[in-house]
C-alpha cells in the first residue's frame, strides 16, 4: 500500500476550480486504521458567493461531519455527522458562507468492520445519520470544533479506534479485489476478476454486495469513468477513440454513453475552454 494519503484528484470535477474556492486537505489516519481507510479529507470555506462542487464518487463509504454556518436548518448550522453510502451518480453540493467538513473515506470494502451488522449495500445511495449506522456516533463538536487541524485528526482517530474494527478476511479480499480494478486497466470483465480472486462470479458478486456496496461490474465502470473524466479535463485534443480502446471499450460511442450516463453530461461538457 502506498505511504501517505492519495494525491490524485480523480473523481473531482474541475479540481483546480474547487481548490480555488475551498481549503482542501487529505490527512493520514492512525496506523491501526490504515488497513481500512483511504484517508481523512478536510474542507473549510469562506465564500462571498455560493459555489457548487461536483464529484464523481469513488466506490467508497464516507463518514462526513459537517457544519454550514449559512445552512438552512438548525442541524446544518450546529453540525451533524452522517454515513454516506456509495453514491451511484454525480454528487453535487452547494457551498455558501462559511463552513467546515471533516470526512473519512473508507477503502472500498473497508467500512464493514466498523458496522458489521448489515451489508454495505444497505447504505448504497443513502445518507444516514451516523447514530443509525454506528454503535457509537462521533462527537461533532470534538471533530469540527478545533481550529487546530491536528486536533481534528486526533478526534477522528480516537472515535474510529473506539469502534474497535476487527480484522476480517473477507473485507481484506474485497479491498484487494477493488484495488486491483483501480490500478490495473487489464481488468475489464467480472469473470476474469473472479478467477484472479479465486472465487466464482456469483461469489464475487455476493462479496461486493456485502462489503463494497455495489457490484464488481459497477466498480470496473466507475474507475474507467474516473480515468475518462481526468482525460477529458486535460484538453480538447483528446483522442477519444484511442482512450476508449485503452479503457477496454469496444468503440468510442460506448465510452461516451457510459460517461454521460454516469456523470449526467457528455465528455465535451467537462473539457477546458
């Protein structure tokens, strides 16, 4: 596993524009939590005008503690914590005034040891109050209150360690399978991934439902769309036919259809002008 938090911006639509509007950082969790977590992500903003952030999410569950001083409800203004299941589409959040978010991105497959009672697919597409999902909800004041960033990270560490995640061989298998999809472009079919994992295709589907929250075919598509989005934002001279072939698509039209269905707009909408 690579040391330190991931540095790429895959999935973030127009990352330079986002970073110009908010302070965005990734931080590494405590060593005992790293087998299960990608990283913590911290965002603070103080905006004169509203700003909409767009993300094509990873196949990850997130724990999100947030406070929006310009929020429309007392809950948003005082702060709250929720578990966000894997989001199947484009996630959009409108930011206004001042606010703060401290998030935990679990590795795909890594959330179940913290909430072993239900399959992760139960939370897919949902945002649930953290107290409904976890046996101990986080203290929003402890996580969001300090201006000291190290103190916020320490509060997240203490909360997650108190949940006492237990090693789970099936969680480890799911995490390894998803990581293979993310890093290896040659993984294009579910049956091939199943063989590499030592499972039948049906068993792999059950594993992903229980531990990842979405099926392996969905994960393969999502990571290829991440690559396509990154390429689309690199410049208007992109050879889409070649990219489609590199990503394992039969033709350019198929890639464009999948891209549009996933993010709600064709690739040309995301090209720099």
